[in-house]
C-alpha cells in the first residue's frame, strides 16, 4: 500500500543545498536548477513506506538527504530480492523503467525513517539537464559493470568482505536479512560466514 507522507520540513533550503550541489556536479547550471526548484518536494517518509509500487509507473527520482531507501522485488512465493540500497546524498530511481517507460520491476521503499527530495524525472529530458542525464547514464553503466563483476567473479564470502572493506556503512546500517538478500545468500549462511571470519 502506498502512503507517501507529504509534510514539508522547515529547513527546505538547507536540504535543497545538498541536492543543488549534487546536480551542479552533474553539470546542471544553477540558473536551470533555480528555475526548476519549485518542482522539488521535500518529504519525510517512515521506515517501510513505499515510494514506488512494483508494477507502478515511475515519475520521480528521490534524492536522499538522510536515511536509506531500497529497490527490491517481491516474488509470488513471498521471496524478497534486494536489487540495491541507496544512502545519503544518492539519487534513487530505476533506470530501465525510466528509459523504457515500462512498469517498475522493483519496488522502492524506505529502510528507515528518511528525509528525501522528490525530483520529477521529466526534468532529465530538458535541454538544460542533458549533462546530468549523460553523467547519470555513464555512472550507471560503470556501476552495472562493477556489480556484474561483484556477483560473477566473487564467492559469497568475497562479496561480504568487499562490503566490509568498501561499504562499511552498509554493514553497519543494514541487518543480516538485508545484507544476505543483496549478497545472494540466506541470512543463516551469512551468520555462519560471519562466525567463520
């Protein structure tokens, strides 16, 4: 069930500063950002809240000011596959759904109470935002190649150790069920793996 909370925090300007900086790094000029700023919506969402239903139409990206979001797939048998976790100052949206305009294969939901800024994806089709679109696509291509290598070239133990070494925030903030789902093993196997190390 989708239940988006639309309350606007008092410090929108400070929260928007981090998004403006992020967009500037991607090459969007400050005039374009200023012109489109009114379309950004600051939101507080509770843990477990759904932002995009699996099978739904994706219209927004979510810039995380604080908190954690995840993209996951719920199987018919009740299984949950974690596609990705998104942390502070990351932009969360499903690239394939955005590019192909097909219903989302994954659900986007909050892992914990999260402060975010909702950004209309249609902005990426504006001329002034083309540098951001190209930069995001380039980053995603590199990330996909790295993630393929992560799964194809490493054992579950090596995957876990990679997260410990390179993504310590993940290991600190995510529980065993979430980590195991991302690594591709059961929570029991992850507990055994941790006990061996």
